[in-house]
C-alpha cells in the first residue's frame, strides 16, 4: 500500500475515494428505495438512515475533490529523479496549503540542509511556496535549511544532480575517513 510521499499515492487515493463515494451513494439510494418500497412514503426510519448515511459520503466527496484536481508527477520525471538523485531523500505527490490555496508539489528532494521542490502546477507560486515552507520550518526550529522550489523541469533536475554530487563526495569522504580510522586503529594495535 502506498503511503504519503510515495510516487503514485495521489492516484491510488483518488481511486479509493471514488470507490467509497460510489459505494456509499449506492448504499444510501438502496436504503431510500427500500424504505419507500416498504411504506410507500418517504417519512420512515429507512429514509432517516439513508440521509444520515449520506452525510459521510458528502464529507468524503468534499475531501476528495482536491485530489481530483491535483496533477501528480509524471512517470518520466519520476524515473529521471530516481536515476539522478540516487543518494537523496525524496518525497513525491504532495499537496501544501499555502495561504489558503492548495499547491501541487510533484517532488521534494532533501540533502542535509538543502531542500528543493518541483511544482507541477501553479508554477508562478514558487516564491510564495518557498516563503511558506521557510516560515513553517523556522517555527519548527529548523532555521539553517535552504529552501528552493522550481516551476521548470530543467533547473530542478540540475539542482538535484548537484545535490547528488555533493552527497556522493560526502559519502566518499566518510568512507575514506573510515578507512583511515581503521588503519590508525590497526597501527596502534600493532604498536602495543
């Protein structure tokens, strides 16, 4: 089962919500028809049950409306990100409520104190989204994070490649430091 932040999560949730709304609507209609068929009037207990069962369906439908307008990350861009950002932490298909408006974030990539994201829609809202995320992170106690959102694919992918290169250098440095530490330990073990 896909969880929040995984690629394809929004599509999966859309299908699940659509099935639940259809199921609850059909169930409500059957209750309403059964009550009318049994008493030949709409003033009965089954009608009351049908109406009270329809309220959760409406709430679910309202909650799901934002998902149906969300444009997720394309399969092609997902493959490119997986290839170019192998060493980075990634989250896909997110929705952020920025100043009361929902912004579709296709991907967020994080490496140490760098966070960059790609907006699949509302590309003109990159600065507004950056400021919102920076403020949220500052309130959460994360003040030293660099946040950058992109509306265009090419600059986002080049930033991801740069972050991955930094992670690769840091990984090589850590491995080298581990080798040196082991070498020093072996020399000190021999000398004792």
